[in-house]
């Protein structure tokens, strides 16, 4: 059996080679493509659900999933990140035993997440449909988070094609089942239950692709598990906080403003939920490289961090422009004319997307240097800002007050992450000037889009082109984007 020191020798994989960057970039594009395909499928499913259930029913549907997601977040425990970190640094039998224990930890935490969701629903006084739907949603999300742990070998070897395939399969199964259930005229509970078979399908595919590299059965050895998680307790708390504060707005609206405002907020929330899933998806592809460089190549780490930050700001401003121009069109695609009041809510939340992109671009480098405590405090700032602003404004502004609370939370998180990262690694040289430059280019693109005045999609297209031209004129068009568009370089 290899010694612990021998096991710490880096795996002979792509992470230490010059191919790592291009493969991570290709991985980002593959996952982004799968996410885009999944979003298109969701554009088939979610409008059907929203219009079939109506404003109040759709609010309950969203509430059940939000509560289950919060419960899952509280028991996430940083397992996937720890497993990925250990996979990239261990070898042989020690790696195998570690991964088996990570699966064991995940199994225990899954049971805790379902129990926690049930307890919260009962304490909060929700009954009937919301109770049953929340239990089913919690079970489905437990399967999904298990799948992310099983997929660690794929991520550690930058094999993002299979990761993307599993994501797409999940959404495909979900969409097919939702269409069938809507046609059958079912209610909230069966539609939420779709999460279970959809995530089972993704888990099964992932299991097949990691055969021989991920243990089949979980183990739970305290002597192995506890040391692995001890230094990540602050990160586990941070994950719980990050999942909570964004979705807590849904719960606050339901408790303070009532079913009608919950329905209005749900239309906007479901769109924003898709958008805020983009940064972890794209930036996360670079995490294995950041984790490796953080320990043995400070210059490479600093360069990667600077580029990720700048790309995140540029992408965030572009999305904010798109949301401003397409808000009404977007919510009406989801819920028809009944969703029109949600357009104003979505426009406010466009600023939250900017905060999310910036926050995530700083969070992954912070995690790579094991700044778990800083991550915890940053997410606590986001939670406090969301609750304080939300509770203050929701009674008078309803769904719009909750949207302002979301913006406050995301911006507070971004600022706190930046402070924590700069304290953990001084001299990174982040290009702060990209923020005002991108804002100016975004304002020019937004003005051009408004001048078109034909159709929101065409306005977005014009704004995108003008934004890109303005960035190029100001010397801030990301070279990585041009590189990514030249497919011959990705082969």
C-alpha cells in the first residue's frame, strides 16, 4: 500500500500540461452548450407548467422546489469540492478509499436533507400539496447532488463532454415527463416528482462513464471522513448560506406578501435561477486548474484569476443588457399575459445576475487557496443583506421588494468575496477598470437596442453586436472569446 506522502504525488493527467487550459475552455463550451440545450428544453416545459398550474399553483410549485433546494444546500457539506480536490492530488488505493468515503458522507447527508425539508415545512405551517411536493423535490435533488460526486473523475480529468451529456439527459427526461403530465392534466405534486426519474437517469449515465474510477459502494469510516471535512466546515456553512439567501426571497414573499405576489415573483425567479446557474457552470470548469496552480504555481494562479474575473464582468454586463431589453418577452413566454407584472421584477433582478457573475469569479479562486472561512463570511453578508432588505421592502413593494433584496444580497456577496480573496492572496492585480469600461459599453449597447424598437429578440441582437464593438473599441474585448470561436484551436 502506498504511503500518504506517495499518494500526494499528483496524478499523471492533463492538469499539469499545456493542454489543460484549452481543455478547460472546451469543457466550458461543452457544458455551456448542454446548459443552453437544457434551457431550450426548459422553455418547452416551464411555460407549460406555469400556464397549466396558474399563478397560485406555479407559486406553490416554485416554493416546494426552493425549500428543498435550501435543505439540500444546508447538507451539501462541500463534499463535491473536497472529492475533486482529493481526486486531483491522490493516487491508487488512497484515492479509491477517499472517494468511497465521500459517497458515504453524501448518503448520510442526503437523508438529513430530506428530513430537514420536512421539518421546515411543518414548522412553517405549510400543509398538503406543499408538504408532499417538498418531500419529492428533496429526494430528487438528493439524487442530483449525488450525481455531482459520482462525476468527480470526469471533472478531475477535464472530460466535460460526459458531464454535459448527463446534464442534458436530465433536462430531456424532465421535459418529456412534464409534457406528458401536463397533457394528462395532473397537478403540482406529479410535476415536482419529475425531479426523481430525471436525476436517476443522469446518475445512471454518469455511473457508466466513471466505471473503474469511482467506487460502486459507499463507505463511512470516521477516521477517514472526519479529517477530510474538518477543514471545510466553514465552506460547508458557506454553501448552505449561498443556497439559502438566493432562494429565501421566495419563502419571504410567500410568508409576507401572499400567494398572488409569490406567483408574480416566481415567474421572474425561475428565469433568474437559470441565469445564475451559468457562472458556476462555466467558471467551474477552470477550478481543477486553479486548485493545482494555487499550491505550486502562484503566477499561473494569479493570471487565471485575473482572466476569469474580467471575463465574468464582461459576460455579466451583457446579460444585464439582455434582461433589460427582453424582460417582458421572457416572463410572458413563461406565464403568458398573467406574468406581465413580473417584467419589472426581472429587470431589477438583472443587477443581481451581475453580482452573481462577479461573486463566482472571485469565489472559485478563493476556494482554490482554501479560503473557506472567507467564503463563509462572504455568504453570511449576502444572507444578511437579502433578509434585511427583503423584510424591509416586501411588505410595501411585494415581489419588487424581494427582487431588490436579491440584488443587495448578490452585490454584498461579490464585494465580500473580493475582500476575502485579496486578503488571502495579495498582489493578484485584478483589473478593476474592466467594470466601468464594461458598464459604458453596456450602456451604449442598451441604447442601441432601445432605438431599434421592433422585437425584443432583435433588440438584444443589435445590443449584443454594439456591445462587442464598443468593448473592442475600448480595448476590452476578451481574447479568450475570439480564441473560443476559432474551433480549430480547440481540436
